[in-house]
């Protein structure tokens, strides 16, 4: 699942949320039995992981920009 798919769908399905959570939580044995949770129980976990993932991506972009800026300085 790509982020663009998630962003374009503000209310992802339960399966879509579990796919995202499964991709984030490696190794996969950390993901609990998905059949016992409801949408309302999974959504807060999904939302927080999605937010954290975006923060890490922002930090990566900042790091790349810093490297580029230092390489441009004489």
C-alpha cells in the first residue's frame, strides 16, 4: 500500500489499515490477531503510526536538504 492511496482515502477500510500497520511493524509477529479488533479499535493505532511515519519522512527530507545545503557552501 502506498501513501498516496491512503491520503486519497481519508477513511481507509479495516483491511487497508491492517496492511499499513503490518508494513510498519516488522517483524510481523508483533502484529496481533487482526480478527479480534474492530474498526474503532484499529483506527487510533493506524492514525498514530501514520502520523509517526510522516514525521520520520519529514526528518529524512530535512536531512537530505541539510546535506545539499552544506555541499553548496563554498
